[in-house]
């Protein structure tokens, strides 16, 4: 069965370190998304991609970057981790853009000390 | 700017006690209104998409409805396994999903 996976599931890091969160999907979807989820804010879009070599900023993109070298993967990099980036991160994918449901991964809980 | 507001924040029901969750929204051009279920420690799981006012969709004990300003998720005779956080999201002219903060539902025996 097709799926979307994230790794690691839990990560503890220190302020200032570079961190990369992996996202891999086997749906063969062109569209992939990264969100963060915090109490009181719901899910907020960080970055998204509509295909290979395409990346776009979401509403909370500062301090994060993504790259898309193939259809299956969209890694999220925190260039210099900050305590404000402690959160649960979800990756998602969809077949079409506006009207399709997004399929979510299980999430990565990141703690920045 | 697209906005989604969900109410109540939390809801506690007894098994069999039907109720509704509300999702009110503002959007300049609605492309789709989505409902997701999220269990603790897991990613959101898709439930429904509604595209136009008057549309309704059902799945087991859940029914989603849509007006021009609100969507409701009706839960009929809930069971403990329906306990979860229910998220509403919309896709508007910005071509991205805007999520509400969710309603945390607890169904007790």
C-alpha cells in the first residue's frame, strides 16, 4: 500500500544546530507540504512543492528550507535550530492542488533545547 | 485572508449522545472545505471534502454539511472510538489549506 513516512519520529537537538527532517511518500504525488502543529495555532504551512525542483514558502517559512530532487522526497532543514521551532512537524502529499485531500505522515516531534 | 474558526474547543459526550461540531469560515473563493480526524500522536486522517453550499456527505456516524459561511460535522450516537480531535480546513484562492485549531471530542461510556 502507498504511504507517507517521516523520520525521525522524535528528535532532541540543541540551539544553533542544523537539523533535517525526512519525508518520503510512495503515492507518486506531485504535491508535497510541510506543516508545524502547535497548541492554539493549529496546522501552519511551512513550505510546499508542486513538483521536482519546485519549492515555495508558506506562512511560517523563516528559518526553514526545503529541496525537491525527486518525486518521493521533500526533506525539511532547520538551518540553525531555535527554541521557537520546538513543535510537531507533519509532512503531507496530494495528487492535485486545490481540491484534493492531503495525506499526512505520522509526524516528527522536535525539541530544541 | 482565509480564516477558519472551530467551536467548541472541546466537547465531552456520553455514548449515544448526538451533537454537532462547528466550522465557520471566511474565504474569497472556496475551492473545498475539508474535515480531518486526528488521534493523539498521529497525523490527520482525511474524512470529507465539501465543495459547494448545500452539499452533504456521510460516513458511518458522521455527516458533514456546508453552507456559505459554516460547515457542521454531525455525530450521531457516538461511540468511545469516535474520541479524537476533528480538524476543519479550507482551500481558497491562495491554493493552500488553512486549518482551524480543532475540536477535541471525548466520548465516554
